[in-house]
């Protein structure tokens, strides 16, 4: 774990309602291909920013990469529900196909 990630984890613990810190942290874990911690952080973002469609899409993508199509489909459906099944929602979920 890099020093930058350690600092972000400390900053998050000191300010757990700061979704910007969590976004940075999620991107750091994504950059080093640590899907377990990326998923943990992205799930922490949901209550703080429930309409963050790109976060939900990335969670679905992680589940797809892990082979968990049930959870992938749950996140795909969340996006479609939030976007009223619009073109934008369909575009965000087009890679979340069984």
C-alpha cells in the first residue's frame, strides 16, 4: 500500500462523510488493481452519493470481473432504475452484460 493511499485512509477515518476523499481512494485502488479495497471504498460512497452513476457502474464492473453476475445485475438494475431506463443509463450499463 502506498503512502498516498495510507494518507487517504487516515483522512477518510478523520472525515468519513467526505465523498471526495473516498472517490480519490477508490481511483487509487483501481489504479493498482486492488478490486477488494476498491469495492469496499466504492460501497462506502453509496450512502454519501447514491446518484453517482459512474460509481455504481464501476461496482457492477468489478462484480462482473469477479464473475458474480447476480450482483453485477443488481447494480445494473440500480442504474437503470435511477435513470428511468434512459439512453444514458443504457450506455452506462452496456458493458454489464452476462
